[in-house]
């Protein structure tokens, strides 16, 4: 293997830049050429490539987002689009590809491998932490710290005004951000898609809270939760059924995807980048790099995209006990 390309695709996440840096520097260390592909699969189709060297990635380990830009590409979903993309890879003499992204990005990588036997290795980059085969995805740790920081601030104003806040957090179909940040920020209730306990239980819990002397409360709502009500509808519902509360809503939104990566994400990204390049050199393909018990592991991409990671039941129990 002589030349490796790297791209970021799908929703960006903090730590992607640190992973790009690691791939580029590992290539330089191993005396391989490295090509950056801009704008994910769209850039691959259009040949938006740039040669990288160790100095091209100076001062990016600390930056959120992705210097390579990201895109969700419809054309790559078609066989014709993938044909064009593959032709660009061949034209540029690229022998292997590192894809940094989430489920959608890996599905694309898998197709490229299935159809053209092109060597690919994935690095999981998403704040949602929803990919099988790794305990942590890049950006998750930064995102939960961002959310905890935001909730700490909301708590200041909530307690000053004796208010109840519904705070909506990201996570697509899973509740990892909500559960972890909720426990970390001491939320009174956490509503996640994996566990729909119903609205009655929420009202009971809020009633008990008030009766026990709590003057303000924070309820974290995962965007994919299954109560059937969004945060604004939840506010109306509680105002109607429990008029003892003055309720406000805060949707944290895309600020959860930005910001400087935590040290954890930077270290993880650096380790995963080295492992990805080494794996391609060893002739491995179609694997995603993950981490379990602090050891880097490889999981077939086909397995990684099959399902979402299960919620941590022990943490659910801790959260129940803490909200007593
Ligand atoms: O997958 C990351 C994520 O931020 C999800 O948590 C969220 O549901 C989605 O992306 C938002 O996507 P977009 O940036 O396209 O609005």
C-alpha cells in the first residue's frame, strides 16, 4: 500500500480533526502518501482531493468541526455515483481509504468495498455514540461535557426562579447523550427512547419532587424519546396537569456538535487514526476501529452498522436512584 485517502462524512463531531491529523501523521511516519478528500463522498465523486503532509495538519488537534468539511451525498447512493467515485480513486492511485463518520458514512464505505473490493477502514465519529463495536465514538465525550456545562447554567436560572426546565438534547434515535449528561448534570428526570415510562410517571415524579421540597427541576429529553410529545408539548402537558410549576423549555441544538474536543476525544482520535492506517498496511479491510476496555479493537463494518449500542442499564438505575 502506497497511498491512503481520508475523508469525513455525515454529521461532524469534535475529534474529527484530531483523527484526520493522526491519519495524516501516521502516513508520514510510515512513509506513505496521504490524500485528503474534501466534502465526503461528494468530494470523492468530484475529485476534490489534496495532497497532505505532516505539516498540513498543524494546530488542528484542538479544533471542533472538520477541516475536510462534511456532506451528506445523494449521488453516492446510486451505482453511477459510486462508479464515478471509484474512478477518481483509481485516477489518483489511491490504494486504501479511511472514512471518519457515522452509520451512513460506513454504509457508503461498505458499498465501495462490496462493489469494487476497495480497501476501507472506518473510524467512528459521531456525538450520538450509537455505533456497535465501540464503547465510545469520537465527539461523544465532548458533547456530553458541552451539555453538562449548558445544564449547569440553566440550573442557575431555574433555581433562582423556582422553575421547571425541559431541556432537549441530540442523539437521533438513542439516549446516550441524554442519559450520561443527565446523570452528570444531576437531572431530576431523563426521558430516553430506550425506556418509555409514560407521562403519568413523569407527573408523579414531579409531584413528589415538589412535595419533598425541591423548588426547581431539570428534565432532560432525548430528541428521539418515545413519549409522543416534544419538549414544547411536554411543557403544555405539565402546565395543564400540574399548575404548581412554572415551566420553560430549552432546545440545545447544534451547539452540542461544536467546540474544542476534550482531552479524551483527542487521545482517542489519535489512537484510532494510527490503528486505521496500520490496519490498511496489514492488508485489513472492511473494519471499523473501536475501543473496548481501553483496548483498540476491529469490528467488521457490516456488524457495526447493524444496530444501535444498547443503553447502559446500570446507569439508568443510577439515574433512578439519584432522582429520589
Ligand atoms: O448524528 C448527529 C446529529 O447531531 C444527531 O444527534 C441529530 O439528530 C442530527 O445529527 C442532526 O442532523 P443535522 O445536522 O442534519 O440537522
